[in-house]
C-alpha cells in the first residue's frame, strides 16, 4: 500500500488532487501552490486576490479555479503556464458557486440568491446566461457522456428540470416535477433518465424520463425523516440511498427496486463472514493498551497504532455510540461511498461517529466493521485502475494524527507527525493510495 509518509506542510488547506493524479494543489493564506505528486516539489505559485473559499481542477488537469465569494470573483490559473490567468467578475450579482464544465474550457457560475447561471468561455471570452437554478451548491449535474447539463429549477412554487446542450448551451428540454421540494438530482448510468430526490422532510426518490414522465417512485413518500444523500456506483448497476432512519437502501438501477436495506445497529451479531477491526496500540503493555482503547493518551510515535482484527468468539459486540440526538444533522447515515468498481460500499452512521461499515455489494451483506478512537472526519476509496476486487483500498481520516487503510487482503496504517494534520478531508489520488489532507482553517 503506502511505503512512506511525506513531511507536514504546515499552514496549508483546501488540498485537492488533479484528476490525472500528477499534481496536488493547496492554499496557503492567499496563495495557490501547485506541487508535484511524487516529490511534492513546488511547480507553480499564484497570488490570489483574497481569501479562497474553494478550489476545483478542470477535468483535463490543465486549469484550476479559485472561488473568492467575498469579492464575487473567480480566478482561473494554468498549471503549465505561469503567465496565463483569467478573472471572472460577477459584479453586483455576487458569486455563490463556480465549477468547470466538462470541456475544461468553460466555467459555470451561479450568482448570489440563485439569480442566474452564467457560462464563461476561457477561449472566446464570451458569456451565456441561463435560467435561474433552484440551488447553488447542488441540483446541477452533467451527464456521464458529458453532452448535457440538468438543472433543478423552481418557479411559482413548483419544481422543474431544465436540460441544456453543453456544446451550444441551448435549452433542449424542460418539464415540471410532481415533487414537493426537490433536493438534488443525478443522471442514470446510461443517461436515459434522471434520479431526483426530495429534501429530508419527504422520504421520496423518483426516476424521470428525459421527456418528463415519472418512470418509477423508488421510495414512496412517508412520514419518516427522509434522504441524506444518494450515491450511484460508477459501474452503474447499484445506487445507495443514505437515509435518516439509519439505513442505507441499495437500489438496482435497471428495475429501480430496493434490493436490501443495510441497517446500522448498536449490536454487532456474531457472524464468521464479518471482519471486526479495532484501532489498537501495537506492541504495548496490556495496561497501556487498555488505557488507549478506552480513550487514554495517545502514543507519541505514530507507528504505534494499527488495526487489529478481533474474533467475535460467538459473542455479540456493542459498538460505541452516542444517545439519539435531537438535532437532524446528527442523525442517520451521513457518508456512503462506493469503491471504484462498485464491489464495496463504505458508510458512516452519525450515531456511531467512530465506526466505518464496509458492505460487500456482491453478497449485499456486511463485510467488515472498523472501530476507531476518534470521530470519522472523512474517507475515500482508491480510484486507480488496479484498485478492483481484492485490491480495493479505503483510506479513513479521524480526529487524530493517524490515517488508516483497509483492503480486502489485510490492514495497513500510516501516520503523521502532527496531531492536527489528519482532521480534515483526505483524498486518494488516481495513481494509487496517496493521501492528501488539509488543516482546518
């Protein structure tokens, strides 16, 4: 897996890997720094106009944008040409969100209060304005074939969808929805339908044709608190619906039927097919191991911690949990991530903040459970072409100085020399199990 851990570069945040995995970008104060993926040598440094809120690489890894919402501008930089730069100014309309179009040569921006969508060409310097979206940070998706963009809209208290051709940016289709309050949408694997789900107040997910016909109602509306997130596997057959009722529902994208509901209960029953891993102190005295397991002081050496597989020995295990909170953002399955080949699904339930559940999508059953000392901050699967089947690798970052790895063949652990380094999102780059993390700002 991972043979070494790099030095810590203090004071840098918003770490993001380029899609080709060959470059990594980060923000230090108002500077954008681009480094080489292998040596972390600095390739480019750019001075931004103000505090950067988010960054995003172009799909071809040639450009990177810096969104500066405070000034309503987007700055675009070239990773290969230090002299090239572009500034997009939304003026009085303000800036809520910036993102790249699939062409990598166009920027799609959303103005404050969802007043409008603007498409800016980096080649011709032209601008095209589209109809107002419902949301700025969601409700917009490009088709898998990168030919169309679907946008959620809302007019006269009714939801709708507008579909645009990304070559001409002409609106090619629009239709009204029967939803109460649509939260987000996604394209199906074959780009022949749209998956649309409601806000958490309504537990409902619908599939619409591109002509506006409702094809399926996957989760009929109920009085339960609804959906937190929907993730579609890249290979297209399965979709995971993470819900507030502490289940992840697996849906088949051909029939749009719920195949199974994956529960996240307090008790882990004895099952010889389930692997149980716990974060433990390696090669320590029994007393020190007991203190560490129950929240005692961490060792000074990062290499002194690893995953330890524990046999259930016919007994049920009570997983660490917190009382059922009243706040909605602390309820339900908040993370659901498919592996690159769709063979595994990793989930996190908010009532078990230190536990990662890994599900086998071939058996539609629990594969392994990972218990940590600190809350799970983020996790990511290896997206390289070799990371399939038994070579699937999952990286987990917690509120400690360690980042943990798991694959289907064994365990591995890598650590940092600072207690703050791995408290914010980790990301696995395309070439392999390389992890980048940024400090909290």
